[in-house]
């Protein structure tokens, strides 16, 4: 494992563990599976673990793993305050105490304001006394470093960076988002200010792993020997402004593979031919993709019961893999035939999802288009009948 330093010289594994995608078992996190994967990562040198108040069951699971295996002092915990829910410091106090309890610890190493999109959100928190709140928790050791996660454009990102003496920040960044969200411009600006960047969605919710057939062929004939995931991760670690890349690892094979790559990748190690390969694959993907959903699930739960990420996932797959692939059947099995089927037709047109979408997707409009593609007339007739039969 290779390490990169934070603002104060602490060495962070350049591969971080994104806990949001722990495997679920029914409605709960599969603790035994997550424990095996987390402990494998720790044994091989991963020391940065990212979770959040809003990731249901995540903090409890991570805290239990670290406590029961007596490894809390071997890792750095990063978690997040849902700033959009904070209406007073009393609310922040309550949530922070909950997080300490869930994580079975007396301090959070890296604490983030969750999901900034505009500097006005920080100004609102400041009006409550958030700066003094942070100072007091840093002084008593319950917070190590303070940062924020961000979803918005580069100009506003830089305004947020300049609004406070942040210790670090977290952004969505990958070779498809190089020119969107904070983007390369934001990453390089943070580097100039000496602010470490933690990268989320490095493979854009799996889209840079499950490449279109044409892109997979391009990768195979390149002679580089990279897997699709490896190319995406190496592109990030090639940049000196990137400190930690989070990966939502949920199998031992994924843990081992990502650690293999992280043990070798360094800034400036990719050549012109590597960058040309990235450019070529990016063009192919953008030819096929229908909607830029990463599967982050910030839009959920939907008041009407729509599985928004599920609908968009299968809609994109239909175009990335080609309509001849059995994507509609997968959609029917995994979404349409569920007891509480999360079909787009359940949309109440309330627009709540769009206020939380980091990608600023016009979700209601796109759901109608997705539903039309995923459920042609035959599916609309057959699915309710089959679901009724299966529910008996």
C-alpha cells in the first residue's frame, strides 16, 4: 500500500474504504461479510474508512467491526454531519453524539459537513455558531480534522474552499466527471491551497467498470493489461492533488484487486498512450449513456415508492450494453416483480428527489423516458399479472 500525506503530515492510504456500499442482507447490513472485507483491507494497509450519519446501518457496522477486532487505533474514521438537516447547534450536538455512539469511539478523525452544493449552506451553519462548535470539538479532541463533501460546479466549489480554513474536502471525481462538478479545475485549486482531496465515485457508480462492448474491446487491444477499474483508479492516482480514492468495496476479490493497484500507482506514472486510451473510452461511453445517475441514492426514499436509481441503472445498461441484451428481463426480475415494485409509474411528480440530486438530473422527466423504454406495452400488461401470481 502506498500512502499520501494530509494537511498535517499524517499518512493516509491512497485507497480508502467507502462503507456506503456494504452488502445488505435483507434490510440490514451483512455484518459477517463486511467484517471479513474490512479486516482484509486493514491487514493489507488500508487505514481510511468513510461512512456517514445518513448511510443506514453503516456507522453501527463499522464501529462494531473496529471495536470487536480491537483495531480502532489502526485506522482513521471519516463520517459526516447531515448539514442540510441541522437547524441549530442542539441538532448538531445530538447527531454528533449519536455518531460517536454508533461508531463506538470518543473521537472522529475526519469530520465532514455532508453534501454542500452552495456556499450559502456554510453561511447558514456559521449563523448558528458552527465555527465555534467546530473549535470546541477540536479543542477537546472529539474531532480531529474538519472538511466537507461537495456536489456542485467548480466555481462554487472554490468559493466554499475559500470560505473557511478547511483541513480537507471530498468530491466526486473520475474521468467522466473531469469537466463537471468540482472537476479537475477544483482539484487543482484545492491542491494549490494545500487542501487534501478525498475522491468519491471514482468509477462513477460502476459505470467505468461495466463498460460498453466497444470500450471493452478498445481496452483489450490497447496492450496495457489494465482492467476497466484499474484504468479508472490509475487515472486518479496519477494526479498529485488526489490524496485518497474511496472505493465501495463489497467482496474480498475487489479488496485484493484494488489494493494491488494501490500498491503500485503513483503520481505522474501514466503516459500519453494511457491518457489517449482514457479519452477514447470516455468518448465511447458518452455516446451510449442516457442519464448521469451514479447510484448514490441521495434521492431516496421516494415518497411514491419509485426505485429511482434502479430505474436509471437499467435504462443506462440498456443503451450501454445494447437493446439486444436481456436488460428488460433483469429490470423486471429485480425491480418490476418485487412486492413493492419501484416502478417509475409511481412517481407523484412532487420533485423532492430533484432537490437532493448531486447530479442535478431532471429526475421526473427522465423517469418517464426510462419507463417508456424499460416497460413497453407487453411488459406493462404482463408484469402486474406475474407479480400478483407470485405474491399469492
